[in-house]
C-alpha cells in the first residue's frame, strides 16, 4: 500500500481518470463504410473462418491470436496483499496487461476468475486456448499455482508461464549471474541460503541449479525453520528436493559462510549479525516487499563490500519481473512456440545479464536521470525502460526456442528479426536505414560543437559502435573524461575520439587566423578573432570544416537556432553553399511527414520557396521515399488573391518553368494536403495523388508550429532539422534533441553529397 495519504489518492486518481482503468480495445481496421463492414463481419468474415477451419495455423494470419496473451488470476496471492479475491486483483492484472503492450507491443486481456480450486481453474484456462497465443498465470497462491501450471502445460499447445515463479526466477538468475561476475565467484562454488518456500522461492532455487549451483549447497528455510530430511510440517514435493541431511534447524545456524542470501519471505528476517558471518563480499537478495529481509544500509554497516538487490524501486538493483515477461513472451509468440522451456528461460537470463554489462542506453539514462547506470555492485540488471531489451532478450528467446525444437514458425534470419524488434522501439530506425547504409560507404569526420553535453557523449559512443564515422568533440578534456566515467561510457577522449580543447589547443593560432582572414573585412579584429576561437565552439567547428579537418559539423544542443546559423553562414558560405531552409522529418504513427522551412527563412520569397522545395525533394529521396509535395496555406487553389497564397503560386510558377522529377501541388489547406478524398472533391484535377508527405509553408512560424504540435501532441519523433543548401557540411539541431536524434543526424551528416545530389 502507498506510504502516505497523498500518494494513495494520487494512485486512485491515476486509475480513475480520465477513463476508469488502464485498458481499452482499439480496432486495427478503419470500419469507415459499408464495404469495411461487409469485410469485417457478414459476409466477408466467413472466408476467414473457413480458412482457419481448413488450416488452424492460419488463425495467426487472420486474427489477433498470434499476438494475444491472457493474464489469468484467481486473486489468491496478489502482490503483498494476500488472498484479496479475483475482483480486487483486476487493477493488478490490468497493470500487467499494460506492461505487455508498453514494453513488447503484445496485446493482452486480463481474466480474473472466481475459482479457488486449482484443478477447476486449470480446466477454465485450458478452455481458453482457441482465443489466446499464450497464457500468463499470475498471483495464484502456492502450492495451487504448481498444480494449475502443471496441468495447463500438459494439456495446452501454447506457452504457459507462471510469472510469479519463473519471471522472478529469471530476473534473480540474471542478477545472480552478474553479482557473481562482480564478486569473482562461480555458481558451482557458492553456498546459497534462502528464506521463502513459496512458488517464487522454489522457482528461483531451481533456476540457480540450472545455472550451475550444486543442490547440496542450497539451504532452504521457511517460516518453520530449515527444510531438512524427515521434516513433516508444511512440506510438499517441491520443498522436499531441497531438504538437507543435518541437525541444524534455523537460519541463524546455516548462514555461516553463505555466498548468496536469497530472501523471498518477510521483513527483517536477516539480521546484521548474520550478514557479518557470511562469506567475503556477500551477495544479498532481500526481495520481500515493501520491507525487505534486511535494509541495504543495515547490511552494509557490517559488510561494506556487500552486493545487494531488493524488490523496491528506491534502492539500486530492483528485481522486477517486467525485465522478463514481456520479452520472453515476445520471442515465444513470434516463433509460434508450443511452450516456454528451460532453454528459453536461460536465454532470457543471459540476455538480461548481457544488457546490464553493456553501455547504458541514452533512453534508459533519460528515464532514470540522476541514477548511476554503470555496471557494477549497484547496477547488476538493466532498467525496464532500456529500449534495447526487446531486441536483445526476445531474439535470444526466439533463437533458443528454435534450437530446442519448440518453434512452429522458425525465423530464418535472427539478426533481421532483432533489427525489426529494435524498429518497434526506435521508431526512426526503419526510415533511417537507407541513410545509415549510404553513410557506411564513407568514413566521414563529424565534429560536435557541444562536446561536453551528455547527449553528445552518448551519441559519440553510439557512432563508434554503430557506424564508420569518426566523432570529434569540442570541449575540455578533463570534463569529457569525467562525464564519460560518470555515465558508464566505455569511450575515452584521446583514445576513441579526438578532442579540440578551446582553452588550450595547439591549433589555436591556425584557427583564429583562419577566422580572421574570413571576417577581417566584416569588422572582426585579431583580438576579437582570438576571443571567438577561445569561447565559441560553433565557430570553432565551422573553422574545422572550412580547413578540411572535419567533413561536417553538428551544433545547437543548446542556444537559439539563428545564433548558430550566423556563424555557419559566416564561415562556410562560399557562393555555392548557402542555407536554403531547414527540413524536419516527423515520424508519426501512420508514417513520415516532412515539413519546411521550419527555421531558416522567416518569410521566404517565391524564389526561396522554390529553392526550399527542390532541396526538400532531394533530401526526401535520401530516405528511400518518393516526394509528394503540398504547398500549404490558408488560401486554396487561388481563392485568395494576396497573402501567402500569392507567394506560393509564384513559387509553383518558378518550378513549372523547368522539368521536375518530383510531384508538387498547391496552394491548399493542410487537411486537403493530407486527405486525398477531400482534395478530389475540391480540386479533381490535382496532379498530386494520395496524401502528401512533404508540407511546404510560406511562413516559418506556420512550419515550426506544425512541427512542434506534431511532436508534443501526436508523439511525433523528429529527425532533423536538416540544414539544406550547405552541402551536408553543417547541421543545426534544437535543444530538445535526444542522443538517438544526434546519432541520426550524424548519419545524415556522414553521407557524402554525391549520394543524394
């Protein structure tokens, strides 16, 4: 339960508003007219039904079953609340369903069943097999949960997974794998003492055995003390397998020399004096919620070198099942697995553990700002909001399912599958692929003006890992070194990338002298040139490109766009190169939309509008798309004589004066640009077919406003702005850009001009 009345009310309000609950059903087909109705229901639906009758496997093709999971509970063991009943468990099951969708794109129905009898509950679950692609059993008390899972796994030909058991076990396994790595120990050598003989505790111990722990080295205690041979009180076959032949009877008696304490029991079970008698650098997983078996601070008072995990989010190393269940189901569903077997579970363990040892993603760092996300004692397992989990873990699970023979729909190219999964979380990945492929053909040097910025540092790491480009960072070496260390990045200045130090660089004389030569007839004195080359990283980056020491520059992570543009124009304008406009790619739920000019020309002339349009068409092709350009205005096909419509019509006339290899039309309202049926009614002779994918505005205010609305209210992902007209030698981003956005811009900057005209 929540700690304070205010938190309690906030939680209740969250569930009640703006709609009750956390789930709704959304149609995947438009159902816009009678034709759609005839296909979705009678008579068209009969065709899909007949296909499935003839071949049951086609249910995955014609229905949602292949991406549909049921979360089933009878409410007999809900969180730390106990047997609260099926109805009261519904908020928890809805929450589980939301996590499936959020983290793995899996549709989920929560099903709460008033049935305490485990065999009858299993009958109900088994009867649901035609509806679902997989079953997630949840919050069913022990030992009933063992019975339900066993019966369902035996009788159903789809994956059945009891998350309280196996989900917890998988995350514990991953955390243990990495804790032992930190401590320099091996599974086969350690002594394990565990408290908690319930479903989760037993499953965790079984997982540790699969990972290499010797069964004779496991000491299990429950509320009655040690589980030993001959004990009859509160025993069952699952506990029996861990019974020790010994005269010892209590936790206090068996804790000596333990390498790993695993607690899934209750508060304050493990005393500090017990921790003091554990092995050197003890591993303590105190997972009881909300109060763990021992608080981390109390454990560290007697064992400062202890490696500790809990079930709480306010301490490092939270053992959270959300690291497992969305991704193991994703992999299982995608290969049509008939079960989730040991091989798949161990693959999940290894995938999660591997993620923690890798460099932390920028997205996870942003979601957990202020936390230290560097692999080590306080970072054993990744954070749930690390978007790489779905690609790494689900592909590992899918591979294991295929190798162990339980996949009905094997995937031929597992790397392509992994890339596809990444595209579901990195929405820009698919559209950016042609750009990254073109950039891979050249090894260009990209200088980042704001090299001390965290986003730039993370982008530099990604550039070195994912591209052939060479990042150059402008900034103070000691600051960059310290921030790389703090952020857990493996790259280091001077080793992995070059640094230009504005405070002390051997090229300083060359830089200020070059700048002075360019600007001496525009009022810049030698002293001013020296000052600018000491303080202005944008000007330094531009000079580096001018001198041929870098192929392109990226700036703008802070400050105002036109301030940066001023220095880019000063240094890099040479007659052939001059800024034409800024093009922003907005990636929306229904596809990409390009917008120009968002930043450069406040009130572009007809000639400038024509130039912007030609540049936009050229850049759109870089993404493998055919440009379909609409000139947008309040005026519609000549119905207003003056204003923006007039300038747009004149721009169209300029374009019409020469043959063009792209389609454009206008001027028109935004809705007409995006709705082909509406356009057909208003202007049936339009040369534009389908929805426009490029919008050209006669006012920067309008273009920028549409860009920001799409970003803030339609969850649009921006790639850009792309500075057109500068031969790909400079790009100015905006302060809202992410590290992923900078990586995308580096790919754009890394493409030689010859690749796109």
